[in-house]
């Protein structure tokens, strides 16, 4: 909501952060007293979210720094570096959860889903509250976490359902099967974040690159060597060449350059570099 002040946003985001850590604490306590594998998997998801929202405060203070001579595009790629760190951490915790659960399953380790059930009940209204608090913020990073919180609700509701069935019918195998199911849902739900972050770090072209190329080629036949890539999730860069006859006037090339730049910006490109050259020497 655009009418919310910056200080109110900070308070809302801080409260959401506290809630994320509180929910993590609930499931951690649940696991410590019950050794339930379902709680362990939810802990992995809750820890990643609590760690991520905490790091967003740090990242937001870094990316607002102006570009420097060494970092001409600014510090926005720190977001991607943070995402990679979170992804590696998530994979590590998920593998540990799979390993621990499998060992418990084959060794006949007894566990209770009772505490997981009640931790899930308490967590649902807290996650709803955190989601509403994050929704009030305008910062893009916190908005991403708001969207992710909706997935968190699905995970906790799934854990609630599975743990209820498990202790109601005294069938602990459901806890282990549910553990694998939750991990699968987490991986599927985060797949786009994984692929998008890797694409940014590899300076891959956006999904609509073909549409951009066709539009530029159709409207500006003298354009060639167009390259588009993302610095971060909300900073997109483009470079291209414009070839003109050697008799062209400078103001004529400037008019075309301005039109090309505006057209590229209509595709969400925030920084454009255009090289002007004679059509007699262009490749």
C-alpha cells in the first residue's frame, strides 16, 4: 500500500521477522521433544525463511548505495549472491533432513507427531499475520518474501494434516512419507527462484528476449548485436549497435538513439548502452 510510510514499513517488516523466528522456535522445540521427521523438514523451511528475511535487512542497506568506479552498476547483484547462499543452505538442510528421516525409518526410531500437530496449529495464524505485515511493505525483497509466505502456509497446513492423521490413527509411517512429500513440495515451490538466480549470475537473457529482438529489428532495421541481461531481479541492462550511412547528421542519429532507448525501456530495461557506427564498418 503506497500510503504506508517508510518507518511503518520497517516496523511491519521487523515484526514479520520476529514472527518468522518464533515459528522456527516452535517447530524446533517440537522436534527436540518428539524427534518427529516432519518437524525437522518444516524446521529446514522455517530456518531458511527466517534467515532470508533477516538478510534482507542487510541487503537492502547495501543495494541502496550509489554506483562506484569499481561497481558501475551498483550493488544490486548482492541480492543474487544472497539467494545463492540461501539455496546452498536449503539444499544442505534438506539433504540432512532426508538422511536423518531415512535413518530413523529403517532403524525403527519411535517418534510422536502430537507436538508437530500443535506447533502447526499455533504457526498458521502467526504466518498469516506475518504475510499481512509483509504485504504492507513496498520494498521488492520483502514483497518476494510475502509471496513466499503464501507457500509457507501450504507447507504448514500440509504438516498439520499429516501429523493429525498420524497420531489419530497411530500410523507413524505417515510422518516419514509426509516428510518426503513436504521436501518435494519445497523443491517444486522454489524451483523458479533457483533457476532465476542461476540465470542472473550467468547473465542469461530474459524469457522475452525473442519478442524484444523482433520488435527492435522490425522498428529499427539499422539495429544489430542486441544483448539483454539482468543485473538482479529488478535491474535489466541492454546494449546494441546502430548503423547509419556516413552522410548522417549527428542530430539524426541522436533522434533514432532516443527512440530506440525509449522502446527498450518499454520492455522493462533500466540501463541502455548504444554504440553508433557507420554502416560501412559495421559487422
